[in-house]
């Protein structure tokens, strides 16, 4: 199967892979505040991710590119929606364009639709410094996401089996390029231990990519002709991954992602200690159902919901929302207790 066909498969299977399911965010509850003393009109949702100023804490996470016209159209629509709502956007892995320059336009459409916006490049941890530089240059990107997808590779019959040297390559790239590096998972969740290795190596931004939304194990398994369910239940939930990630150092910026469904989940991610939230599968569903307008309306609704929750809990900015009182229950609470986190 060609790379382009695989990209299209991922999009189609991601759409049928229910991302609106219940997940660890259902274990997080805000403590109601009857006297918030705030006004929705005073809410400021701007935030810094590492050194990058974002006007909103919502990020359209890495999905596509490199699948010909179909992915170019999706990326163009997402980029226009990102521009009109002021949210940052990542493209999918640019390896396809580094291997076949005809595919470059499927990514560059994102910059063409959003000249001034915040755009993230994306490559896997097999990258070289030269590839990282080309990927950033291709989009005039503001940051480079490096994804870690061990489980997805293991589940794919043709996937990688050797995961040595990833951290060294990440460090080398982060030292060499002039934009910040964001290290991200793709749905299996960063652990405290992984985050510690990254922060000790100078990485300043991570994206949790936790379990609870798009599940690349089920997607890859469903693509196989013979039924195979290995690794479908694997991974750290997004809420646990956020809490594990923020244990390490307060100077680390954390993007909470994996199954983020709405403004309430975004608010919860931030109250758990994240600085921003990334959404992939649910934005894909919105753009595939309603085109650019559909994606825009979905993002606007998320922003509106986030602002309403901030007003309800008395948080006028993201820094205050991070301190809003929450209660964590259920299996997420058990996980955190077992891991020795209060
Ligand atoms: C992805 N994701 C992804 N991530 C990445 O770093 N590089 C990539 O090329 C892709 N490709 C991709 C394609 C499709 C169709 C989807 C839905 C997702 C993973 C994505 O960025 C995110 O980490 C996970 O999907 C978890 O977030 P959601 O979907 O649960 O919000």
C-alpha cells in the first residue's frame, strides 16, 4: 500500500474510530464557585507555550498532508478555520514531502491560507537535523513537533521495530534548529519518566497525546485483513498523562491532548496544569462534516465554552484557570494514587 493510501485510510478510520467516547476527562470535576466575581467580557485566553505567544490555548493537532489533493483540501480548510479563529495548527508528518517533493503543496497550503498564524511542522523521531530544517523551512513554521509513535509502529506489520537513539536525535535537532521543539505522543500518553528524560535534555514543550480519543492501535488493527486487537487497550489516559507531565518542572509547557472533545475538556486540561489543549480527531470530524465553516464553528464553540467555564470558576486568564479547584475521581484517581501522585 502506498503512503498516500495509508494517509487516506488514517483519515477514514479516524472518523469511524469514535472520538466522542467517554474518557478520563469525565473523571475531572470543577468545584462550583457561587461567587466568581468575573465577567465573560473580561476573560483573556492568551497564553505562552515555551517562547511562543498564542492568542488562544487551542491547537489543531497534527493530522494530515502527503496524500495528494484530498489531504491538501482538508489542510487548506483547517488552515482557513485556524486563521479565522486565531488558533495554532500543526500539519501531519512531513516525511512524505521530504521523500516526494510533489507532496509539498499538500502541506504548504496551510501557510498559504494562514500567512501570519502560528503553524507547527511535524516529523517522527527518526528525523535528521537536515530533515528538521527542511520541514520548518517548507512552512516557515513557528515550531517543530516531533512525534513518538512506538505503539503505532509495532501494530503495523510493516512498521519499525527498532526504537533506539530517538532521544539523542531529538536533542540534536532541538540544539540545531532555531524554532522550539514540541515532543508529542499520538494517543498513548507521555509518562512522568518520559517527560523527565525530555526536560533533562532541554525540551521545553511537550504534548501529552494521551489515551481516550483517536486510537492508532485500533486504526492500524482495523486496516489489517485478519482481526488483530493487540495494544488496543494500551496507554496512559490523557488526564493521567497531563498530571504526570506537570510533576516534573514548572518551567515546562504542557499541551494536553488525546480525546479533547469540547471547551469543558480544554478547561479541565488547563486546570490540571496544562497550558493549552490540542485536538485532532474531533476537528477532523467537524471539517469533514461541515467543511471550513464546520471546523470554524466547532472551534468557536470550544472557545465560547472555555470562556464560560473560566467565568464560572472565577478565572480571568489561563494562569488563574490553572489554579481553579478540581476533584479527580474514578479510575483516574486510582491511577494517580498508584503512581504516588496526590
Ligand atoms: C494523527 N496524528 C498525528 N500525529 C502526528 O504527530 N503526526 C501525524 O502525522 C499524525 N497523523 C494523524 C492523522 C490522523 C487522521 C489523526 C486523526 C491523527 C495524531 C494526532 O496529532 C493526535 O496526537 C492524536 O490523534 C490524539 O488526539 P485526538 O485525535 O484524540 O484529539
